[in-house]
C-alpha cells in the first residue's frame, strides 16, 4: 500500500473552493484503488492568517511542511494585504526553501472549442513550458533608494547563477531527450546584455552534451507572437522565471483560460516536497460565489500523481477532464456552463468512478 501525506494550503479567495474539489478527486481515487491512500493535513495560512497574526505562515512552517510528500496549494493574495507580501511570504518562500526550481506548465489544448485560434487543432497546441522557478527576476534582489525624493531610484536585479541556470537548462534537455521532442529556449539576449547573454551561452554549452536534441532559440517578444500565431512550433520550452510566468498566461489564453492552467513546482532531487497548484490567483471578484472553475486545480492533482509515479492515475484524471469538457451543462460559467464549483467536482467524480 502506498500512502502519501499531502499538506493542503487552500489559501485565499477561490483557493479553498478549488482545493476542495481536488481533494474530492483524490478521495475518489483512494476508493477505486486499494493500493493507494492519502492523508491530508490542512494549514490555515494565507491573507486572513496574515491579518490576524502579521505573517502569512507560521515561523516553523517550512520545517513542518518538510515532512510531507507533496503540498497542494490553492491560491494566494487578497485585497488588504499587499500582493508582494502575500506572494513572497508564502508561495515564493516555499518554492525557494524547497528548491522547487522547476515549474512545469503544460500548454495543451484539451478541446478544440476552447481556443480563440480558430484554425488551430489539438495537435497544434500541445507543448510544455519549463520555467526556471527559483531565481532570475524573482530572486528578490534589489534596492529602493532616495524614496520619495526627486532622485528616487528603484533596482530590481535579475539573478542568474551558473548553478541555477545550468540545472534548469539541463533538466529541459533531459526532458526533450526522454520525450524525443524539440527544445526551444526563450530569452532576450539582445537587450538584457548580461543575464540573457549568459542564459544563451549556457543553453549552447549544455546543448553540446545533447547532440540528439533539436534546438531553437527565440527572443521573448517573437516567442509571444508565435505562441498565438504558430504554437505548433513548440514542443518543450525552457525559459526564465519572469518570462515563463508571462508566457504561460498567453498559453492559458490559447487553451481555455486560467481555469484550465496548471503548474507543478518540482524539486527533482526529491530532497524536499514538491508543490502543485493551479496557475490562477485568488480571484476576489468571484470568490464565495461558488462559480470558480476547479479544473486547473484538479489537473494539478494529475501532475501530482505523475510525480508520485502513479502515471496511470495522472492519465485517468487528464482523460476525465477531457471528457468533462464535452459536457457543457456540467461546466462552470467561464466555460459556458451553469454548474457550480462543487457540482462540477461531483460530476467529475461520477465520471471517474463510472
Ligand atoms: N495558485 C497560486 C497563486 O495564487 N498564484 C498567483 C501568482 O501570482 N503566482 C505567481 C507565480 O506563479 O510566480
């Protein structure tokens, strides 16, 4: 019997609503597969916690999370708490402390009705973005000088260490080799004359060890255009933290919106737990209305199953999402349906169990 200990951080806004549905799916799997079990421990961290305790998570939070096999996160951020505090003190802190330096964000069109790109098929939009997840522009390095004075200067430094850059690029090459796919690096070496020149050099250097992998290199502005005009160019993409964050929202726009965008924050060495989350935020405008789309959150459960080596269940969850997308009446309003978050989740479990 494989038992997995999962830390739940539902977080803010629609986070708890979508995490509930993902947990329902895991509990359904447990009933269907007697060789699997899941234990859940919920942590009340997030913006409400911050307003009460002055911190997004407990001091010993990182130590407590270390014991788990995975972290399942909803969303962070809510009006009343500055976004840079809610993001830095919880989500980015966990990514950093647990060396989750790989962010896997599939850009996969699951149903052709969902893309605004009317001439594109499911075969055209099916790639994986591997985003550097620990440093770059999100390293938190910088300064704010002469605040409020006419000579005010603000610096936000992108940090690209050799170790950090090599390991993400190597990870991407390995993935491209394993999947027998092309690898595209997205950077901006013409304008960012230190960090991205270095990135491009490392991409080329590491590439010498992978002569079997066909590679491409695009500037981020051109790549943004290709995401929309020629998504079929991409199979595996590797890019920096900021570019990956932005590009994958474009990816969401061409595959059905934020309600279908998933992300895995992976520590490949398994030295620390990895974290699974929908890409979307807390969506305060719809939170509490019971209409949030839980499919991204459920898709992140599929990524969690793959990570646990339970690929069969990862594939079953993804196939069930595809099946659900044919049933408009059971979908949430963002996908043209009238169902509530929990009605969608209940139908999902029905399909899974059929
Ligand atoms: N679902 C997690 C969440 O709330 N994400 C909001 C966000 O702004 N994420 C930025 C990032 O992924 O770097």
